[in-house]
């Protein structure tokens, strides 16, 4: 009893320490917020009265006392742009992208751990709970090795900035000084929490201590998310500066500098993106292990792991296009020319590639689910309808990827009789594309519903009515989405933009209502057979690998697009990029560079996986025991 | 069910005959017209009809004991779709888009034939038979493939590498990114916030809703609204400005942009690409009025250089027209096409 009480005290102390670590950077950084070096200068200036210089915030349009130096007017030379005999921008691109890949991964995986550990804690089935716990542990173990690499890559990134872009980095760090300090200290807190979380796993595996352990994962994720928000404020500032005047002089309000026009949509988009990416990487890891497995038991375990990771990743992938849509809308609202450069002008081709990648993600997901139906008896009744889903998906996909301006030879252009094709040109604008992606997502939801009921027959008295209702609901959803996509051509553009809301609402209604209704209908349903984990086709695992690769490629692409939209500005309209590389790369070069980054990431992450496997912890014996084929069923399906 | 499937089979056969006729140039592509305003959805509906038809055909043949092997079903559908894009659609679709659609349809066919293990086995069986070459026929086929495939791939490579005399592809973007502001006749206009001074209600205030209510109807007819004829001399305010804009348009712009604003003016086909088609929902309907003001004022020569080549020969109209005239022309273009300028509220 005394030992238990002691443990509780210790764990509470550990938790307090975590909270303390979390608050420490804020406390330390507070003075610099209030009385930073510039602040006394401001006070002195106030006292002098006539010496006070005021500036107007370029975004918030508020007046503030100038407390910072103007943005440097750089010139091409060794002072502002020291270099090797290589393009500095490419070096920075590489360092940045690798850091981002790993950063995203190590921020996403603890969120998975938290969810899976929680599932383990609340699951009543002991064997299943243990398995969930083991899975969460496996995840965090992978993340731990990647965490060190993230820190190393972060260091490389900073050194690259300092050595190749000193003038720009000096300006940025001058403005964000308190934020950067908070960031650094939060990183310490993140590291401390992560290590205690990981190394305390076995010590805190039961009872109250388990809850403490779980709450530590919550703290870990809060810190991680805040870290990302802070980093986002820098890129938000570079794209849509605020808190400075036209000359780039800091006006003393750090919140304005952080809370720029694009900060919130960037935050949301990155959280969802990281989660989807993390799910993809873990699913690819599981797929690789599945394909390399020698025993049925291992195959069953990694099949299950791949499914869980995929389901979590896709759960965040589904809202991702909507978050992206919000981001683009805010970009347009912030600067029309920026929006047009992105989606109608210079970078529009990259958006077509992005649409292609998004489509691949959803197609891979659907394909995986259809393959997964093959491991459950009774799902055959749905498999014969898959061809119609394929048709719907393909139509939505083709509309989604049709470019507004087509690649064509002058001869083809002449034959077509104009720049816009009268049939396909209409697929190239937003109204049709919204329809396309919503059709794809709704079909993905339908695939999930079929998967969830694959080996079951509902026993509720109103099952027939429920099925008819679901069928009608989906049919109406498709009709509504397509109708609004067509109707969008007949109304003003600003109203048309608003049509995306009912389209998204329709898709999300399908997601939530149909999932909920299906769950109710399948409660106590008759099982036609167990899910035979491990008895899935190898093609499904390649689909998971495809999913992860597409995620990685798309992240690299979107990062490049987001950065390129500033064109020749370090900080949009404030600090001009006068280096010789202030031009936009060709699509081909960018694609090659992104591919190289993807390849490098996957090679290094394979190394990380290999390191993780060196100290592999065997699955507890009791959790392995059980009836063959009755390996725990995933939460999403039951 | 049987009757329905037979009907589907009939549709499938009729559709195939029609497409066959188009491929052999017996039936013109325009035999079944693509209706303006409904073309995009018409194409999808047509393909959907074909899919229904093929389903019926497959079912009927199956019932007759003449089932088409899954392998040929897959290959057949893919070939059908490629032919459909090439011979049914008009005006001709550029190769790049056909290649994209062809790839998507190939992936779709793969997803279909491999969705279940049973289907996948059925699909790959003929391939495996040829590879295993247990029979004389299959052995012969295997040798044929051994010879033909390298020749085919070599032919493609040769064709791809062979120097061609046609002009190269240009990755042209239609909407160049505008600047934040533009200076016309000495006055600076912020594109995000400026408004057309002639888009006014009877009280003389800027009112887009009022002007929207008086533009021509969209759709096939593009008819004028009742009591909204700008050429009625009694009309004042907005409609009068539209008329003035129309006069300026027909004196200066219609030679290239066409009297129906569809980019097919007298001189249009002297240029490649032909001038912008304002009736297309992808042009002015997507843009703020100030964007058009900027484009008209600065012309092709004033386009930003980050998106070269623009291939626009439009003159900078600020050298020929006053600011008021430019605004009125823009007003007329929106009125005539029935589109509303983009706003951000």
C-alpha cells in the first residue's frame, strides 16, 4: 500500500515536473515579451516625446512605436549571400524539407501513441489491451530514433540559414527573438517529456500510474503542437507579414507578428497533414514488415498494425482537402495576386500535380479497403459492386486533375480553336474540382462503410429500413454534390465559393451520420466469419506503401509551392530576395528535387526502422495466444 | 432484371456501333451534338451510359454462355475509353490530357480487375498461360511477344527521340498574377479594393447586386432581361454606361474578341492562341473586375515577366483609351456575357 502511495506521489511529481517544464520557457521568455531590449528604448523614446517614431502595421493597420530596424536591403555578394559553388537555395531546400519530414513524423506519431494507448486503457479485453499497448510502444520507439534525427536536421537547417542567408536570418531572428527562445526551451520540455514517457513505459503500465503515463502523452502532444504553431508563425510571417511597418520595422506587438493572416489556416493544415503523413509512414513500415514476415503470426500483427495506421492517417486525410481549401481561400483574401499565382498562374501546374497526388492517396485508400474485404468472409456481397465505385472514383479523379490550361502543341491549340476546351475547360475551374474531390471522399466513406459491415449482418429489427435509408442518403449526397458543382457555373464567383460549404457539409454528413448509423446497425450483428488478419493480398501492402510515398511526395510539393509563391521576396513585400536564385524553378527541376528529397527521406527512415528493429521487444506471450484468426479487431470496424 | 439487362445490352451494342462508326469516319463526331452549357456533364453521362450498356452486355452474354473473359473485359474497356476520347470528343482533346485520362482509366481498370482475389486470378490467367506456355498456341504467342515487344518499345522510343518539325509545347498560363496595384494615366489603382465607378444603381452608388440583376441571362439564349436594354435611349445610369462600353468595344475590341465576345473575331485566327473567350466560365467569370481593368490597360506587353511566355498581342489600351472608357468596356463585357465579376465578400 505504502509502495503504491509512494508511486503515486512520484508520478504526480513527474507530472508536475512536466507541466513545470512546459511553463518554464513561457516564464523565462515573458520578460523579453514585456521588457525586451527594444522595450526600454521605446520607453526612453516616449519620454523624449518628439523622438517617438510611429509606424503603421502593414496588415493590422494599427499604429505602433517603431522598435526594430528596417528589413535589410540585401545585395548579391558574400556579405548577404555567402555561398559555395552550388545553389544555396537548393541546399536550404534540402535541409528544410528533411527537417520538416522528420518533424512532422515525430509530431504525428506521439498523437497516434496517445490515441492507441488510450484505446488500450479503455479496452476491457485484456489481451487486446496489451496488444494496443504494445503497438503504441512500438510506435513511440520508432519515433524516438527519428526524434534525434529531427534535432540534428534542425541544427543543420539553422547552420544553413546562418551561413548562406545571414542577412535574412538575422532580420527574422531579430523580430522573432522571444518566439525563438520559447521555441528552443519548449524543445527541451518536449525532449524531457518524451524520454520520461518512453523510459517510464514499463514502470507506469498499470492502474493509476497508467493514467499518469497517458496524461504525459497528452502533455507531450500539447508541447509538440505548440512547437509547430511557433514554427508556423515564421513561415506565416514570411508569406503574409504583420506586426511590422512598410519598411519591415518591428512595431513591438509580438502577437501581431505571430498571428498573421495565414497563421491559423497553416496551423490547421499542418496538424492534419502531419497526422495523415505519420499514419502513412507507419502504415508503410507495417507493410514492409508484413511483406518481410516469415510467420502467419507476424503477418497477422503487421496486417493489423498497417490497418490501424492507415485508418488513423485517412481519418485525418479526409478533412485535409477542406483545410487546404480554407488556406487557399485565406491566401486569396490576403493577396489576390498570390492566389492567382498559386492556382491560376505561374504555379498552377504544380497544383495539377498536387491534385493528382491527392487522387492517388484516396485511390490507394479505397483499393486497400477493397483488398482488406478479401480477408473477411461475407464481404463478397459487396465486392461485385466495387466496379461501380471504381467508375465513380475515376470520374471524380479525372475531373479533379483536369488542368484549366492544357499542355498542348500550337497545332493542337489551333485544332481546339482556343485556349479553353468547351468540354474539359469547365473541369478546370474550382466549381467542378470541388465536386470531383467531394465525390472521391464520399466514395471513400462508402468503401469504409462496406468494410465495416463486410463480415456482418445486422440483426436490428429495422435493418432493411436502415439499409434503404443509407442507400438513399448516399445517392442524395452524390446528387447534391454534383448538382452544386454544375450550378456553380451559373452564379457569381463569390457565391460559388460559398457553395463549397454545402458540398463539404454533404460529405461530412455522410461521414458522421453514416458511420454512426452503421455502428448502431452493426451492434450485436451476426458475424459471418472472423477477420482473418494476415490473409490479405500483397497488393494491399503495396497500396499502403504507395499511400505513404504519395504523402511524402505531396508534402514536398506543397512545401515548395507554399514557399515559391513569395516569388522574389524573402518576406513578402517587405524584404526582397536579391540573391541570384530569386527566380522560380522549372516544373521539371522542382519535381526532380522533390523526388530526391522523398528518396533521401525514405532511405534514412528505413535506417531508422532498422535501428528500431535492433532492440525489438517481443510481443508479450499472453497477447499472442488466442484463437487463430481472432486477432483483435480494429476499432474503426467494430 | 433480365429485361433491364437486355435493355442495357442493347444500349451497349448501339453505343459500340456508334463509336465504331466514328472511329471509321462513317459517322461524324458531331452526330450526337454536345450541347452548349451541358457539355461537361454530358460527357460523363455518356460514359456512364456506356458503362451501364457494357454491364448489360456482359450479363446477357454470360447468360448465353458466351462470357467474355475478365482479361478481355479489362483491356476492352480501356481501349474503348481511349477511342471515345479520341474520336467522340470534339474539338479534339490535346494528347497530354488524353494521356492523363488514359493513365487514370488504366489504373481504374487495374483496380477493378484486381479488387478481389478471384477477379485478379481470372484476369491474370491468360497472361500466366502465355508465360507458362503449356500449349503450342501459347508457346507461339510467347515467342511472338518476345520478338514484338522489343520492336514495339523500340518503335516508341524511336518515335519519341526522332526530331520533329512541329512547334514545341508551351506551358502557358491563362491568368497571369496581377500586381497589387497598377498606375493608369497617372493614377494608382489598388486591385484588391478598387471598384468600377460605373457599376452604379440609380442613386449613383456602387451596387453590384443592381447591375447583376440587369445583365443578360446566362445559358444558351443569353437574352436581355426585360426592361434592361442598354440600347434603349431612355436608359440612364448603369445601362447607359453599358451601351457606351459596348460602343467602345465594337470600335476597338471586337475585331479580335469577336462580336459575341467568344474570342472569334475577324482577326482572331491570325493569332495563336486565339484571343480570350469571355463567354467561357474560366475567364472573366473567375476574376475581379480590377484584374480585367489592369489587363486591358497594360495589354500583353505589360504582363509580369515571371510567367513568360504569355503569347499575348493585346495592345496596352491605356495608350488609346481613357480610364473611363476602359471601365465602361469592362462593364460591357460582364453585361454581355452574363457573368458577375468576382468579389471577395
